[in-house]
C-alpha cells in the first residue's frame, strides 16, 4: 500500500505541475504572443503540434486525474459521504471538480479550436490576397475562443491547485 501511495503521489503531483504549468504558460504567454505576431504564429503552433504537445498534455491530465481519484479513494474509504463532510474532504472534492471542469473545457473548446487553427493556418498562407482578410477574421475568432477557454481552464486549475494544497490543513 505504501509503495502504491508513493507512486500515485509522484504521478499526481508531477502530472499536476506539468498540466497547470503548461496551461498557464499557454494562456498567459504563448496565446497572446501568437496573436500579436499574426500568421507567423502558425509556424510555432505547427511545431508544437509536431512535438505532440496537444496530445501529450491531455494524456498527462488524464493520468493526473486518475491518480488523484485513487488517492482520494484510499483515505475516503471508497468515497464515503462522511469523508466528504469533512473540510479536507470538501477541499479535495472541490479541487477534483475544478480539475474535471478544466479538462472538459480544454477538450471540448480549446482542443477543437487548436485543431481548426492548425488547419486554417496553411490555408491562409496559400490563399489569394483577396481571401486572406476573411480567413484571418476566422482565425482571430478561433484564437479568441481558444484564449477564453484557456483562461477559464487556467483559472480552474489554479483553484484546483489551491484546493489540493490546503486540503490537508483545513
């Protein structure tokens, strides 16, 4: 049991650090920078896609949540209501709900928007000059959607990190 807890904690904490850190970096630094450089940002997104960032982060997030569910299962004696009636249990539950919401927003809004932007970028580059303004407007709308969803996910992940950090002490 002790070895399992150690492995679960390592997977959960390292996964959370990577997931939250990547989310904040993308939301605070990368997306605004890409928006300001215009079409050149497409090359950066293409490289990130080649390196499978948008595949790897959801996998890390999933493993983080699964490890967290198992970590919550053990002290709660199988998710007993009595455990979640405690302040610590409530804190971990709120954190878990925020993490699931952040993941859901990413997978249902941000990820599809990123895929659309990756497809639209090469179209813009090859489009005749007359079509470029309409395609750029479409790209800006996609980026705006991704940026808002990314900000929402990042805020939820910050709430998750806070709830998990204080759960043991409340």
